[in-house]
């Protein structure tokens, strides 16, 4: 891993410490994104209630009309 890091830093013409900083920034960004996705998924865990299902059907009908009128 060390040798691969050295090679990549050399290839990118950056210091090894800069490479590590970039890698850590990316890791933190991915972790933050994953935590956000987990929170979004948790918010949608419950099945839709009757009102939400009715709204979904209405939205599908509207979308279908829009798509068909554009074609």
C-alpha cells in the first residue's frame, strides 16, 4: 500500500502527504454521502399510507399525460 501510494503521488506530481489528505477528504465525503443516504432510506422505510398512494396514482396519471402529449 505504501509503495502504491508513493507511485501514485509521483505519477500525480504531488507529495505523499497531499495524496493522503486527498484520500482522507474523499473518504469523509463518501462517508457523509452514505450517512445521508441511510437517513433518506430510513425516512422512506414506512409503506405509503392511503393518501400517499392516491397522490402517487395522480402523479403517475399526470406524468403519463405529459409524456404522451410530448410524443
